[in-house]
């Protein structure tokens, strides 16, 4: 509870559960509900409950569970928390992700200390009490940069109603709903309304059974969010209302849409905010929803016609959720530049020479996709599978002047490739892939643990100091002396080889406070060849694209000659040319050499990109970057 003007305010909870099948989009639904409530002037926080026994998502395979999202405090959490941060523009903590493992660990630690005074420790009440206490404690933590607790906490319960592993959480949430009162608890149940191909009728029976299961466990939904491929018919809603005891007005339809930015608009258009505000008695605090900027963002994407091909060369391309944040960061950057992203998913192993003999068709298709792309991105990963293919991709980008961005492993790949190809260090490698390599250009972190895997990496937000203010990275981050970005790695560039690598043409432009841990590398002779040890994708937001992703797209689309940025003072940049030609009006600014410096027009890159996003009718050549695009010193 929060004390304001002498009055205690009870936290209000919105619980999102799922039924019938998993993978219905509970995370996006929960995020969108948060967006709608936030648009009504309410402050919102989020909690994700994962019923698995793992303490966190850090040791899970990306193939099984999608990407591991990293928070500022170093928490390795479920990818849904990434959706919460991107949609709500908040900064969550590791405690916002509750797992069965965390709950049992905390209870067992108390038992060992003797906190239960010799009592028999049981699921009820001890586990359920721990869950309730955790929820109430975390819900009160501000996540939006303001003081005091939020107005509402959106809780997503992972899994499907009826799963054995989620039973303790269902019981704890039932108890929570009773203790806080009906006016402080709103339950939204996400279910599936399938259509049988032969009959073509929308079937309500799966949802009926799911709601019946939920009610048998002591929870009754206040709203139904029905997933379907097409809009739900009115008679279907009436039938659901009769058999699920939910008013027709509270039955929401979340049908398939072109992009997920439309989901908050769908909810707003069906007056979801009014139903929630009524249930939680938010009348005195809530305002009419203002989703103007969100609407413009969703519609602007639909109106984009030009695409840019991006080669994603990775290890886990079989499941795109493995790189969810990277894909979203590319989307944010592309939309800011008025392009739609077209990601070419390339399995790194398909680029290897061995693949040419074993799977020649896959080999040919992989190389065709790589060569047909406007830029190349090599994301993070662990293990040696696919590494030779990544090295070949980095080499192709370097030799053919294709814009390249290497993230974490991608940066290490570029170092290995140049060590072999230019320095001639035969067998140069990472200790991760070859512990006996004669040239360990990438080494295991001195403080790392070789015996324990969970939470033993360099994790969370760390400060990177930019050593060269004239480098491309510095310009993209608005000339900031440092940036704070999130990390997740065990291996790093060996400082003993930095001198040799810089003699080969690489430039390490960013490092940690000690100056020995390399964070950012550039190739000055290349239009855009950047490698970073951190993960800039984790801080990208729809309205605030990551600086380095924005730089990649600017270079790939040739909107800006980023190479010309190097060595140019922030307010005396010339030779930077933007190639954007809208239809309505064509106005051309003269070149700097044809105009007196005091008279030449000034148009900052950030203003240029803003005008592009707004689709203003201007054609120009820019000579002054004022403030660089993306990045604000904090990496967002």
C-alpha cells in the first residue's frame, strides 16, 4: 500500500491467465492491457509467473524457451518481460519474474534458518504465502522512473489452466483475490475460439471447458480475451456469455492482425479499458485513453512500401523467438527510417564448406540469401556449432563493404576472422571453441566460473566508455562519453592481442572503466563494420530505436554515409547525404561548398529521422547532425 495525502491506496491487480493451448499470446495481451491502462493516465507495472522449476531462464535452451531476456540488474528472465519493457517503456527487475524454483528456494532457505519454528512446511500455506508476499512486494516497486508504487499491476500466469505445475500459483492468486477484495482484482482469461475447416463454424466449447476448469479452482474471469484468426461473430459472443457467466460487453476478441502494435488499439476499440476501470473502480484516476502516438506508429508501419533485406546469420534460426529482441530492434530501426524489415534467416552452418557437400541446396540458398542482403547481422550465441559459417559471413561483409553489426559472439567472430585473414594467426580462435588454440584472441573472463552455469556470466547494465569521440559509435550515441548497455557473456577479447588487431586495421573504440575489457570495435576503412560485446537490442523501444541498429539500417539503405561521420565535429559535418525522396514536394538544400557556412541550412539527423517517420514532404541533403539518431547515453 502507498500513503498519499494521508490515505492508503490498495494496489490493484489485473491477472491474465490462458486456457485451451499454450502460445496464444498471453504476453502480448498482458502488455497491450498495460498500454491501454497507461494511456488512461495510470501507472502500470508487470509481473510474469513461470511455473517451471528453474530458478531463472538463464540455463534454458533458446530452442525450447526462446530468447533469454536480460534486465538492468542482471536478471535472466522470460522473453515476455522484454515485451513488457518495450510496450510500457519501463525498467523491470529480476524479481518481476517469479518461478517455481525461486519460490521453493526462498521457502527452503527460511526452513533451514528455522524461520518456521519447527512447523511442517507445506505447499499450503507456506508456498502459497510466499507467492502472495512476493507479488505484493514486487508490485510496490516503481519501474517507470517515478517515486511511489504504480496504480495497477498486470500479472501474467504462464502455462495453461489445469497444468499441475501451476496449481500452487492458482491457489495463491485465489487467496490474493479474496484478501484484496473484488474491487482490487480483475481476471482476464485468454482462450482460443477455433474454426473447423470443414464446417467453418466458430467453436466455443474449448473456451467453455477452460473457464469451467478455472472456476473449479476458485477463480472466475471478469473478462474473456478470445483469440481467433478472424473477428468473432456476435452470436458466438452471446453463446460464450451464457455458458461462461461473462457479460457480452466484457468478451474481447483478439483476432490476427498485421503487427502486434494493433493489439492495444483492438482492446481500446472494444472498450476493454472501460470494463477494467469499472471492475477496479479507477473512475477517479483514469482519463480517456490517449493512443494517438501508438495509432500513428501502427498505421505508419502499414503504409511503408520499401523494404530492406537483413541477413541474420545465427545458430538458432529454427526458432525466431530465439532472437526476439534483435528482431524487434531491427523493426524499430527500420520503421524510424521508413522501411519494412525483411529478415533473411540464415543458419550459420549452411554457409560452411562442409555443407556444400552434405546439403548443397541449403548451402546454395544460404549464400544466395547472404549475397542478396543489404546488411549482415551476427547475433549472440554459445557453443561452437555454426561458428565457421559466421566467420565466413563476417569475412564476406568486410571484403565486400557490406554493413555489418556483430553482437556479443558476433563481435568475437569479427576479431577471430581478422586475426586469421589479415594477421595470419593460424588457428586463432576463442577458448570457448578451442581451449588449446595457439592464439586465444578471445579468452574466458578471469572472474568467471567454470563449474557453475547459472548467473555466473557478466550480466546486466554495465558502463562502456567511448575512447574515440570521432568514431561512428560515438556519433550514433550523440557524442556521449559513455553508454550503459546490458551484457550477457563469459568470453571477451584477449587484451594481449589488442595491439596486433589494431595494427591490422581494427579500432577498439569502447572499453570498460579499466580500459582492458574491450566493448566496441570498428573497422574505419569500412562503411559500417561495428562489433559490440554488449546487447543493444535489450534497450530498444518502438519510439526510441537502438543507436547501433539505427546505424546499421542507415548504412544498409545508404540514407547516410556513416563513414563520413568519422573525424567530423558534431556540428560541422559535411558530405553526409540523405537519400529520401517523398512524393508531394521536392526541396533541395545546396551543398556546403556552395553556401556560406552561416547561411547553410541546419537539419539534425534526429530531426531528419523524425520527419521521415512523419512522412513529411521534404527532399534534402544534410550537413549538420546536431544530435545523432538513437541512443541517449543510456543505450536506448
